[in-house]
DNA sequence: GTTGAAACTGAACGAGCGTTCGAGAACCCC
DNA sequence: GGGGTTCTCGAACGCTCGTTCAGTTTCAAC
């Protein structure tokens, strides 16, 4: 039921689907479009996936799980709150920049899931938000009171990071390292008034 | 062809449509849904509007025009770059918070327009982006070199501000003034390292 | 009370949608 | 090479979609 060959073909399907969803939107995309894009017949798609919504769920679930795993790896053993935040941001933006289509689908089609699918993805989002809020709390503890409401700060940071699918081109003249460094400075400078030197930022792709 | 009565009924239709679009998404919403929500028959909707896409365009165009007009009014006569930026942010968030449904449609359904409709809205966005970039340039001139790439900074700010439809509740315990002040501090602190005191921020609803 | 434009509507059209089904093709182990 | 599982697909089903159209109602002006 779950052979390696099957897994690989499902992966191909998910990648193609993410690309089309990202370009035209989930509801605008038909199963016939996905069949064409993945080289499988329309009915064949249903051998790998139970429904269109499950396809969307799998894209969101797998990529969010990867972001979460990357975050845990990047934070492991790091105790300095500033560096923890820098690694959190770096992991997020790095994954985003290397999986633009999938992450656009995750950010933009959040409201398209329903029922149990929605529930599971929402749970992951809560875990992720909680992780950031905890880092912010540590940060306040070591660097004095914040200049800004913690919740506003957290969602502002998510806004900065998740909005990039609207403008960022990974192949353009702004590299991922610069982007990550800039977002980190922007946030830290405003949140705890920290003038961030290069030294404090993590080595690129540290996790 | 354009009586006051007709104008008012169109306004009602647009308001109802924005509410439904914001809740369920543009493509997910049928013209039958809109007819039901606005109390007009399905065919009657087409007396006021040529197509579903024109309906979306009118919502986006009218509200973006209002944001632009508010911005010009808020900036008129203000020369201090810090205050200009503060007023820019305040105008944006104030309008967003008081027109959540319309602004969610503007932010989230940007990719649903095509052809000439898309072109016109895109032009307005360019004008708006240009206005922010100009303020940032002034800011660098008066407050020294920026800590962050200007383009990254501009889109990060838009990200912070436009993401709020994903989490912000205008009726919750975070008021618009606090939100606006917080975003302003967050951005200015990181962009030019300015510890923003309350005094420098504009009076609420100054424009 | 008649007229004509404006406002509105029930019913239908053709097209495309997500999904299903039965049957055939390909593959592997004996 | 026979048998069973895995994989693939053309064709169709029922449904909903955006839009149209011929017609009716509303109503102010004469």
C-alpha cells in the first residue's frame, strides 16, 4: 500500500500541485489542471489521493512539519534569546525561499481547509506561534521590557515573513541571507531597541 | 443611468459582497450567494454590475482609492519624515481596522483580477509603494543610513500591516491606536535605530 | 389613465466541476 | 506462463457555476 515507488509518485504529484495552486489558487485550479501538470490521468490522481482537499492538506501538513522540524533543529542547544530568535527567523525564511510555491499555498490557502484537515494544520500553527512567543518572553527577560506589545510583535513578524510570497524573488538581487538578516535587524531593533551587529546573527544555514 | 438611489443600492451590494468574499473567498463565493446576502435576485445583481469580476474590482478600486486619498490628506503639510511615516502607517491601519472585510478582499484576492481590472489596481499599488519608498528615502536623509535594505524594509512594513486580517480583532483588547503605535515603533526602531517616544507619534486620527 | 423608461425577476443555457466506476495494463513472485 | 496485486485510464454522473433573456412590475411625468 505504501511502496517507495508510490511514495515518490505522490511526491511528484504534490510538487506539481503546489506549483499550480501557487500560481492560480486552490479553488481556481481544477483536478484536470493537476492531472495535466503532473502527467497523470484525471482518474489516476484519485489513486494517490482521496480528494482535492486532501491534496491541499498534504501540501500544507508536510511543509509545515518540515518548518517545525527545522526550527527545533535550529534551536537545539542554543540558549541566547537573541540568537534563538535569529535562528527562528532564518529557518523560516530559508525554507520559505527554497519552497516558495508550497509556502505560498500554506500562507495563502489557509482558509481553504475544513473539518479535521483544518484542525490539524491549525494545531501546528498554534505550536509554532507559541514557540515564537516563548522566545519573545525570554528576550524580554534578558534585554529589558519590550517597546511593543508581545502579541502584536509576534504577528507583525509573521506578517513580514509570510508576506514575502507577494514580492520576493529568490533569484533576484536580494539573497536569502540578506533578507533574513534584514528582517532580524528590523524586528530586534524595534522590539527591544537592540542595534544588531553582524556578529550576533547566526551563521547562514546554521541549523 | 446613475441616480442617487441606484448608487446607494450598488453601495449596499458592494458592502454585502465584500463581507461574503472576506468570509468565504472570492472564487468560493457564487453569484447566488451574493444575491442572497444582498437581498437582490440573482438576475438583479447583473443590473448593477456587469460581471462577478467587476464586482471584485469595484470593491478593490474604491477602497484602495480611499486609502490613497486618506494618505494624501494625512501627509499634507507634514515635513518631518518620522511624522510622515507615522501618519502613513496610522492611515493604513486605521482604514484597515474600520474596513476589515474590504481590506481583506483587497489584500487576499489581489491575484483574482485579470486584464484591465488587474492593471488599474496594480497601478494604484505602485503609486502607494512609491509613496512609502519616498518617505523611507527622506528618513534616511535625516536620520542617517538605514540598517536595512530599503526595498526589504518597505515590503516588510506592508507585510506587517496587511497581515492583520489574519489575526487582528478590532473589537479585542488591542485598540487601533496601540496597534498603529506599536507597528510604528517596531519599524522605526529597526530601520533607523530610532527609539520612538510617544511624543513623536501623531495624534490618533490626525488626518 | 396612458406611456415609457427604469428596476427587477424566474427560468433556462452551456460549460466546467469533483468524483466514481469498471475494465484493462503492467508488474512481481512462483 | 499463470495468478494476484498494483497501477492506470476513458467515460460518464450529478451538480453548480456565471451569465443571459424575455418578460413583468414600478413609478414618475404628462
